[in-house]
C-alpha cells in the first residue's frame, strides 16, 4: 500500500527536513505487520514527492493474532493491499517527529502552511467518495475520491469500496499527517489490532486543534474507537471540555425516542443555538455577551446576524479562547471587527461586562459548583445587569431517553449537577425576584410528554426594559 506527499513550496526539497527523511536516500523501517519503505520519486527545487510504501507480510500479520471481522478473516482479507490502520500506524511510526510538528533545522517552515498534494491510490473507504469529502474537506483539503472499479474487465460489475484519494491544500505538514493518521482507519472503519483505552489518548493527541470543531467528530470518534461506547463517551466528553459547546456529550448519546418529530433530525446543539439566536433577535439586542463561550460555536452563529453590532465572547479558559480565535481568523474583516474575545471568570465581577443589551449562559450553569452559583448570579444579574439573559441547561428528567447513558449518570463528567424542570424554574424565579427580572421558560428539542424536552431554556428580562 502506498501514500505520497508532494509539495511545490520552493525549495521543494525542504520537504525532506520536515519529514526528517533525506531525499537522496531510500530507507526501510520495520513496522507492525511488515516493512515501511521511504523514498523520493521526485526531488527538485520546484517539486518534491515523498513516498511511503508499506510492504505487509500477510503471514506475519496473522501469526499469534486473530482477525474476527469475518469467518475467513485470517485467510482472505485486503490488509496487505489497501490502505487502512496498518498504513496509519506506519505513518505514525516513520514520521513521528514530523507528525508532532518538530523540525529543528526549519522550525519556521514547520509552522507554516505550504502547498501539499497527497495521494493514496487504494484506500478502503466504507462510505464511498462522499464520506471522504465530508471528512477531509472541513480541514481545508480539496478532495478527489475516484471509486476503484470492482473489475475493469467486467462491464456492469460496478465500483468496489476502495477509492483513489487525492487531496490538495495549503496546510502544515504536521497537520496533514495528523489528518491522515486519524482518518485513514476511520474511512476503513476497521483496525488490525485490539482497541484499548489508550486509543482515546491517541485520538485526542492527533486530533488536537481540529477534531473538536469537525462537523463529523462523532462519526470519527465512533469509528476510530471501534464503536466502543465507553471510549467514545470519554473522547467526546474531553472534546467538550476543550471548549467547543457543540461537542456536548448529550448530542452523541442517542436519538430522541419521540417518533415523527422533525426536530429529532436536527442535532440538539444546532437546535439549542438556533433557539438562543431567535430569542436574542426577538429581544432587539444589539450588544451581546456570550458568557462561557468556549470554542465559539454560538459566536459563529451570532456573527452572521447583522443586527448584533457588538459581540463579546467570554471564557475563563485561555485554551478555549485560542480555539475560538483560530475559528474566526478567516472571517471577513467587517464581521471580525464586531467580535471581541475576553478572558474572565463568571463568578467574579468584571466591570467591563456591564451595560450590554443581552447575555447568554448556554450550557454553563451546570458546570459551576452549587456553592458558587450565588457568585455567578451576583456577577451577571446584579453587576453586569444586561437587559436580557438567556440561560440553557440540560433537563435531567430527559436523561432516561438516552439509551447509551447509564442510569444515574450525568451527561458530562464536568457537570456538577443537572436540574429537573421544577428545580430550574425555582432557581430562575428566585433570580428574577431578587434582581428585578421577569422570566419565561421555553423548550429546546423534541418535547416528550412524560419527561419534557432535552434542553430547558429561560429568558430573564429586566423589568424596566420589558
């Protein structure tokens, strides 16, 4: 099996420095299942191509192992011929330093996106060309995935599940290798080795900086972790902790059981953000705070609304704010100038947050220790005192509708609590009474007749502006 990486960045032979493999040498490395050969078919100042050829020993592959993908898995399989987890492991082993982004000889180049072309002539792709595009395109790649005919000599035989994958784009070499390392086995949807809990760490390390924001992160996590539910929950929870509200664990637990409800077809995170934006729009707010903005998923929706003339994302996590900053680097200047990111703790008074028309606490309060809720209440409703405050939080009663959530477990390991509808209404009513607000409650997501909606939303409006 073969993968090639080509660049036209001048001098193109600097690709050898980035990969830590000299263009003038052909090298061989023992890896799991066989031998990896690295060589350069082209090495000139204008164009340089590095190739990794994995020569798999089919007998050694099954000796002392087991392959239970099907009855004759040890005798009939495509592992020696089609790119899958074996190639990903070889990439990670042979190009480990490059994958980690280190290049002592050209550190500035390692940190710079350069024009790259990647080709994998025979890639196992369970999901077809469309899935390959869905996985690679959001990462900045232009994707061509040509299906390989099942039998070119037999008319009407159709296409196989293999594709000739070609990627092109301006990316850092380390990012390109990380994408391949994770997504090759994801497209194959199979691994040649036993998946243990260390795979979660591998996924998160290789996915750092891109996986939390990927629209297919749930599919990626499920396939990479061999559909092991406990590992998938752990990975998604840690992605959520990294600062992207859309990666909330409750969006990956299960489909709602309310049959025939169109809302059930839309991810809960999307419904939640849509509800928040609709409330803000109807309030007439112009200057908006997103308190606990994380990686900026809601901010991305807010900045698309011209009515919001000033948008401030606030979070205590510097890492989350860095992720949000990266998300918005490519925004048009007219949108970017309306957006400000600010580091601040929501349980302390910040005078710079006073005077705004509206504020949002979207999936935030449940991450605060109950003993600190009065401090958050004071900082938001007494000190900042926006005209409208939108609060969303999980409805714990709905948790029984998630088939994969064990009984008694909260939706996220960082949740300090999850409220029933009555508890949330009691808290919101108390806040409104103490600080001169009125309160209205709205459901988010399909409403179950027994346990209500998955997310509950409260709109608190300051009395003098209602």
